[in-house]
C-alpha cells in the first residue's frame, strides 16, 4: 500500500486489520526470521484470517473484551498472531519474557492476573487453530487499553505498566520519528531486533497497523542482521548501543550494503561518542536518531546525529511538544548546567497505571512527572543524562534493578548479605556485579556458585557477570547502603 492509499480515518485496531486485509490482501507484510535463517511470511489476508481463528479459540478459553492476555512467546509468528487476536476480541495483550525461571514467572503471572496466559507450551496450540473455522467477530470492538509492558519495581517486585489509551489508530500514529527532520519513503520496511516483550519491539506492531512492513528476527545476531538488511532492503530499525556495537564490530561491515537504511533509532542508554562516530561513517550522521523516554510514556527527547555533533553526549530536546524541567529535591528548578531530577510533560501522554504494588511516579501539581533520572540542560535546551535512576543498572540496553537480584541471591545458604551494583563495562555499558558477604568466612561461596544460583532464579540478563567477596558490608546504622560510593570505589 503506497502513501496515497493509506486509510486516514480514526478506527479501532480490529477494523484496521480488516481494512488492510480487504485493501491489500496479497502483500507480504510480515516476515519472521528464525535463528536458523528460515523465514515464515504472512500477507494481510493471512494475518486477518489466522488472527480471527485464534481469537475464536481464545474466546473459548475465557478471554473477553477488556481482559488482559499474558503473552509469553519469543519473537515468533505466534506472538504476532496472538497480539492481533487479542485486539480482535477487544482484549489487551501483555507481553512478558518467555524464558523466565518458574520462580519469577509465577510472580509475573500473578501480578498480571489474566484469565489466559500463553507461553512456549502453547505454540502448537496456536498453530492448530489455523484449522478452525473463521468465527463471526465484530470489527467494531476496541480494546480499552492498547497493551501492557512488564517491568520491575525498585523493590524487586514485578510491575506491569498499562497504557490508558484505547487500541485505536489515527493518521499521526504512523509518522516516523525521522519525519521531525526530513520525510522518508513509505511504507517502511522495519527490522525488529529487540524482543517484542520490550516496548521498542512491541511498538513495531503499531507501525504495521500504519501500513509499514515488518521483518522480525527471532533472536539478535549481528552477522544475520546485516544479511537481512541487504536481502530485504531494510529501511529502519531500533537498537541498543550494545547491538550497534556488535554490528559495527563485524569484520566486513564496511563492505556491506547498508544503503537501504533511511534512518535508525537508538535508545535504552546514551550512545558512547566513538559508536556515534562509527555509525556516522557507516550510514551518515543524519540517518541516526537518538531518543530518551520511559515505558510509562511521560514524553520523549530526541536528536539527530548531526545535531549530536554540536551537543555531544546529549539525548536531545523535547519531541512533539514534550516539555522538560530539571528540579532539585525540593521541587525547585535548578539553573542551566546544574544536575537535578528530570521531569517531563507531554500533550501526547495518554497516562498509565501499574499492576502490582509499584508506587506511581512523582508528579508536580501541573503534571510534570519523573522516573527518578538525573541530568541537566544546556543553554539550547538539550538534555544530558547523568544517571538512569540512582540504583538502576542499564546493561546491554536492558534495565536491571539491584533489589530484584539481591532478593534472588540472599537465600543462598553461604550468603549473609549481598549488594548488587553496576560497574562500567566496554561491552555491556554496565555489568551486573554482586558484592557478597559470606555467611562463614572460612567457607565462602565461589563466584561460580553464586552465578549458578542466580541463573536458577533470574532471567539471564539479570545474572551477575562478576562476584566480589567482602569481609563485611559497609551498611549504616539504619542498614542503608551507599551504592554510589561502592561504584566509585571500584572505578565507576
């Protein structure tokens, strides 16, 4: 479907899917690339038919309008079909990690409280629904909340962020980030590198409903990424700095054809300057967009690579009406260049709610909110991050809260006390590092024992990469720990 053919009426997702199936039923719009390189393709007609059949089967299992659907699949056709099926029923898909240990998965499912959860054991069941008759579904049903995203609270307990926007499409929904600076050819062919349980990966389904095409990778592999870019003439992708570094480190990347890339979006953590320059060499600074925001959707800052050259280290200015304030602990604005807490307000923010016991983010009387990140503004209004929250560890683009790792480790019989911090790392940005006080100084746990125990209780990206033994944990009389001091004393 070309630009002129794009539907421009505000409609619910269920009707939007049917409109595309009627208007361009034979176009391949989704490709799934498996870890072995095999590909599965879907036209709009196939997506519509398969999602309808799956929706009927989910309804038979008790999923209805307004319900949440726990969605624990890896990047796969089953994930895409299940999300579309939920919208066809007026339900809300809530993606979650498919590889969580049972200990953690149980807590997440209890927090979501959905009538139906799908996971790896349901792959065959989803495939079998392709043989069912197409049910009679209303195209006018609208999910009251478009989706949820699983995260972790600073107390180590799960939280689920539910957007308050309904699952409706409108013309502005499909405007690419890069259009703030320059137009790009439409439809785009978007490469999905991130897990679709993450907001960046899941949001590509909204691009699909705007007429773009998706090429979804089951798992990130730097060498295969370049192959897919060349083979399918990829227009754009979103990536973390770690992903971009691994692609840039490929020995033959300078000889590969990246000319189809109109732009790329980088988020999750600030880009190291050397990496920005490397990608500037590969595709041009004007094709790099960097963004800062959070899953709660408080607002966004962005800048293009050529802007970054004049404001190196910045994560940009307010995007599409986002306003910024830097406040001190008393709620007063700090002077330009001074560090404070970052508050955002956006006219596009639809609001959010939490499932679980996570407290809402702090908010000013006039609607600015903060996730607790620290930063400062320069004279031109560009934002610079100092820390992604006081305790949060951003490792390889994934967020790890130390308390969650500590809760998982403290039950080890050889551990008396444990504090988890993030230390600077050339590959991961920050690596998860466990400082351990042994229960018996004469029989301390080995690093291998601690890591193995963590692997049995945590998702892989949360597992400490390094372990350090100390005689006694430096806690205050109130049992508080100064994590920043621990980090600084270990080189930052």
